[in-house]
């Protein structure tokens, strides 16, 4: 069974969805650690309630970000983590951890990458940008993490229609529901080794019950 760590910086609704999916058997994996970028966030209460070991790593306690991520990497290797999920984690990873967990770190972003992403696009700002642009669709993206900001290979996106009269909050609420479904799907696929490269693209293989090896 795969073991994964979830990195958080906020309320942790995505973390909660993963906890629930593991408990329901929708994800055949174990959350071996929650890594938080600050101590006073609701995500840590969720981890505690679910009895998941949680660790706070604050940048201010280290000489450099690389040093901090070096320690996090060592901790996660000690816990035999197979992969990392960034679920609302607002700090930028340094190259040493990206390299150590190459193709084993995924991130969820609340827009259709490559739109409305990159440096400065987080939280409400993403949805404000979508509404200003007049785009017909927003959505959510799960991608591998590389050295850039939101530049790694896309694993899967899920569209959300922008409605007339949408506000950043109303759009955010629908995108969040899409994120929860998308993240569950991708993490379940990571746990089942069902993410494959196919014709230069990243694809998710269906669960065997839909036909062994079928590509969705
Ligand atoms: C999500 O929208 C995620 O895409 C973004 O930060 C938000 C985190 O929400 N990176 P939560 O903490 O999981 O509720």
C-alpha cells in the first residue's frame, strides 16, 4: 500500500477529502504525515482528529529554505513516503526536494493551468483574475511539481462553467467542489500506479474493473 504526505497551509478541506476517501476505501493508501507551513491552521486540527502525525516546518526557523526542505525530505524518507500531495500549500519548494522526489510530488491549483497560475496566483486572486478575463470556464488542475511555479506536467484538469453574476466567492465554491473530486481521483490513481506517460502526455489508467489497462 502506498504511503503519502500531505502539505498544507490553510483550512485543509482537500486534506479532509483525502482523509475521508482513505477511510472509505476509495483511496488504497495511507497518509503517513501532514506537513504544515504554520502552526495555527485548521488543517492541523483535521490531522489530529484523524490521528495522522503532523509536523510544522516554518521557514523562519531555518537559515535557508533549502535547509528546511532537506530536513523535510529526510523526515519523509524516514516515514517511507512514496509521494507528496501539495493541498493548499502556499510555500514554494526548493530544487533539492523537487529533485529528491522527482515525479512524486503533485499539486492542486484552482484554475485551468496554464491560465491564471504562477507567481502571485493563489486563493481569491485566481478567481478574481478568471472573472476579469471573461473566460467561459474555470476549473481545477492537478500537476506534477517541477522547479517552476505551476509549470509541471499536467495530470488531469476538471472544468467549471463560469456563471453570469458569479463573484470570486461563488466561483471559488464550485471550483473547490471540482478540486475535491479531481484530487481524490488523481491520488487514487497515484496509489494504484495508474498514472502513465502515453504519447508524450500524462494519462490515468482506469481501475481494472473498467477493463484491465484501459486508458481514460
Ligand atoms: C485550494 O484551492 C488549492 O487549490 C489551493 O489552495 C486551496 C486550499 O484549500 N492551492 P484547502 O486548504 O484544501 O481548503
